């Protein structure tokens, strides 16, 4: 009888422990229609929000803000939640996004409310939520959007379907973005240009230290001045899968690039991983020290110093899918871990 009671007690303890473990890292998707966003919560704490206000406020849907497992914001706040000491350049750099500088001659990348004449700029309009599935460790959000020329008042060039897969595993957060773009009634040409494609604008602390001001010019000749700022607490450093470090990562190819740094006492790593099925794999990195961290597989001419030119095209009704994985670690992460995550991502059926 004693053995029976002991067995029962141990079984009950095992079930209780398993149940407690399964209760961790619960991901919820909370639709807040009036605020034009969907909050992604891990154990009731904000991880990120899918943010889709009207195009009079923002010219594309984004993930904003994005936080680590400890609740530290890794994205720049400007222009929606400006923080003291951060840069206020490039108002179109908001959170995490996917768009491009030249689609049939229209600039989707640089469009923002700061532009006065937007007739040659494109707008990505959120058009609906297809599914929201929460769960433990993993959740799915599928949305759709239209890429419309002439500042959102002209033709619909592309229809977009994007599936976000959110994962939470201890001190790590993962965002997989799978985006399918379908041309509509005419051929769509992604001209070979610099500004694109999948990107995140990071918090000031994760920038590379800079000792000089600079001026950046977009495809339409509009200048943005980036002033020299105080470098106190600025700790960012790029490192690619090919062993390239710092700002030298810009214009090089790689399967992944990791941006590491520190915010207050927290070590943080942000890695973007390319997928072998993507156009022009492995991608070129449009990774700048001032906080723009982007993968651009379509801008081969500028990155190869005019040795090659891509000008990717879609025929009417033709589709293309792009897949990217972003790994946000509260702590340091090794090349071995990132290589394993890249291999797992390459094998995934998404």
C-alpha cells in the first residue's frame, strides 16, 4: 500500500511539473482595432505589436515596438515614441518592416509624412487580418496588404500576404516573416537600388559609436542630416556569418548577420537570418552604423560596385515569397547557435 501511495505521489508531481512548464511562454495575440494594432504578448508582457495606422500617419504596416524577454525595447522610438538622446533622422525607419525603394519607379522605402510631394512614392495599405492563432511557445499572425503607387491613390501594383510566426523560448524571442508578393495587372520591376528590403531600426544604444556627422540622400535627392551624438553607452557591433565585423559588413553577402550590444546592464543580440529559397541568396547586407539593419537581396549593382545588376521582375499575376528570421536574445549568442538556427530555418516548412 505504501508503494502504491508513493507511486501515485511521484506521478502527480511529474504531471504537476509538466503542466507548470507548459504554462510558461504563453503567446497571445490581442486585436486592438481602435488603436490599429495587434499586441503580441508573452506571459501577458508585450513582445511586439503589429501596427497598421492610416496612411496619413504611417506609409506601411510595421512591427513596433519590439522588446527582449526582459522587457527592454530594442527598436528606435522616433517618430512615435521619441526617447531622449536618440537620432531623429529618416522618419520612415519605424520598427521592423519590408518594402523597397523602386517598384515600377515608385519609392515605397522612403515614403513618410515628412515628404511634401509624394506623387512618385508608394504606400503599403493594410487590408485585413486573415488569422490570429496564439499558443504556448509559438503563435501565428497572417495579414494582407496592397502596394499602391502615387502615394496610395493610384494603381495596386502588388498584393501582399504575410505570415508572422512568433516564438518564445526562455531568454530568446524569434520572429519569422514569410511574405508573398503577387503582381497584379502589369509587370512589376524592382529596379536594382540600394534602399531595401527587410529591415529594423534599432535603439540608439545598439548603434555603432560614431565620431562624425553625415548626410544621407535618397533616390529623389532628398537629404537627411545625421549629426554627431554623444557616444556614451553606444555599444553596437555587427558580425556576419562570413566573419566580417563592424560597419565593414555593409554591402557584403552572408547567411546571417548579428548585431550585438548592451542596453544598461543587459547584453542583447539581434540576428537576421536569410533563407536559401530567397531571391539572390545569400543576401547583401544594407547594415549601417547609425541603426539601420537591413537585408537587401535586390540591390546587387550598388553592393557589387556595378559588377552585376539584377532588376528583379514579376510577370502579371506572378508571385514571389521572401522568408526572414529575426532572433532577439537577452544575452550573448554564439556563431554555433546562429548557424543551428539558420539550418533549422532552412529546413522549416514555411
